[in-house]
C-alpha cells in the first residue's frame, strides 16, 4: 500500500525546489532593477499618456469619468492626482497652439509607444523571449490598446456608478443591501485582477496559456489593492516624509508607490512564467550555460526533427512540442532556437491568423542543411577575431586544414536523414 505521507513529503520537496528556483530566477533576471527602470520610464511618460487618454475621452465626452477614475486610482496620493491632472490640462492647452499641435501630438504618441515597448521588453526578458514584435504588430497592437483603454475605463466607471445608485434603493433590504455593498467593494479587485491577467497574456511576445496567467493575475490584483489600503492607512511615515521634504515629498512618495506597484506586477509575471514552465525548475538542465558540444548536439537534434517533419509534409513543430520531444527546459530551447534563426537554419511561421502560435520550419533547402554547414555557421556566430591575431605557423595551418576536411566530410550528412 502506498504511503500517503511519502507522496506528501515529495510534493512539499518539489514545491520547495520550485520556490528556491523561482527566487534564484527572480534575482538572476534582476526583476527589481527592471521595476526601477519602469518606474523612471513611467514617471516621464505619465503626463503624455494621460494627455492622450484624456484627449480621446474628451472626444467622446467622457472626460469627467476619466478624471474620477484617475483620482480613485491615486486615492492613496490625492495631492499627486490633482497635480498630474493640472499638468495634463496645461499640456493639452499648449499643444493646441500653432506648431506645437503636430509636435506635441507626435511627442505624446512617441512617449506612449516607448513606455509600452519598455514594458514589453521587460516581460520578454522574464519569458526569455529574444525576438520582439514586428514593427507592424507593435504599431497596431499598441494603438489598439491605447484607444481601447479609455473606453474600458468609461465602461467600468459607468457600471460602478450605476451599481452604487442601484444600491441606494436596496440599502434598507436586510440581505440584498449588504450583499450589493459587498459586490461594489469587490469590483476594484475584480477589475485589477482582470487587467493583470490580460497584461500577462498579451504583453510577452510568446504564447502564454490563460491558466498560467489566471492565478498570478488574481494574486497581483489583490496584492495591489491591499497595498493601496496599507498605503492609505499608513500616514505616520508619510507625515515624516512631509516634515523632511516639505511640498517636494510628493515626488519621492509617488516614485516609491510606483516602484512597489511595478514590483508587484513583475512578481506576478515571473510567477506566471514559473507556473507555465514549472518542470524546467525541477530539471537538471534548467541553465542555459551549455558547453559547445552540448549546444551542437542539441542543435543537430532540433534541426533533424524539424527537417524530418518538413520532408514528410506535416505541420511544423511549436516550441512546446520541441521541448517535449527533446526533454530539455524552455530556457535552453529558446536560446538554441534563437541561434538557429540567426544562422538562417530555422524560420518562424504563424500557425493562426492572430499570430499567437509560432511554429518552426527549415529556412533553406533541405539539401543545404547538413551537419557540416551547421558546424560552420554556428562557429562563426558572434563577434569574429581579427585574422592577424591568429598564428601563421605550420602547425596552425595543419590544424585549420584538418578542421576544413572535417567540415567538408560533415557536409555530406544531411540533417533530414538522421
């Protein structure tokens, strides 16, 4: 009979190993430094971003809802919200004058796109994605996000106002009144969690499973709301800041709030990556520091599988399918796939219309893709050393001749035949 306590201890041991690996991965990727970089970028882009959002909202006549939403978002720092709204209104007035209209609009859009690009780059670093979105997808996705943002805010604000008004008529009812009040208080948690889930699924330029982003998004949304409550109720140390910095205290407090907020968001993103790739943290080959021999053997195996699949006329492999075929971690595989694309052995293709699933097929004719050609191109990948540095001795020339003979022999072995 199987001992349940053994299974439990093994499960706890696996969880412990995952948590340790998660911490090491969190520190290795310097997530806290990324949060600091995003804090600085957000501080610079806050006014232009809100100016774009407020301008779109005013075009639809919804500027009051946007301002109420922003004040509610920064209810922990009411002084900051009023200052930023004043800056935004002044910014919009100045951009309407003469030549500043075109320049101001370009600056606003450029700043917004740069911030979103920085966020995507940070998420790609967490997910070990080396290839960013194409210019076309970047522009279309970011602009769609920018225009949808105020519409979503207005819809949520309108729904919240309607529920509060509806609750006034039910407040005296014994059961329904408190229940409606509970749902109204729950709305910020639900909305924030939904935003984070969408962010974790949409922002990385890779396939993120919804179930991998669901619980991290909910946890991050709840953590963000709890942080807001703690920040609002912790007025003692805020008063100390005001005593030291005076009116200037608004800036460091706002940056501290933003730093902690970004840290919560990025921890959720790291947790989403860990959940989807939890097997990698338990494997022995979770590190991407491969020897040259291991990198070469794995590259040959990848190309052999891909070329065979292509020669048979079957659907190309995705990265997850290759990971299962080879039994290696995703971080190792992503590095190898990137190198094979750099030497034009592999090419990415989009399997669906939305471009969410990436498949891999040979980038050149199969008769060109040989072991020798793979050795030759991989050995030249990266920065080359000046040929004058190399020795011109007879021994060196003999060594080069032997290597060239080996490469020529290896060119006879086609990857599809392995």
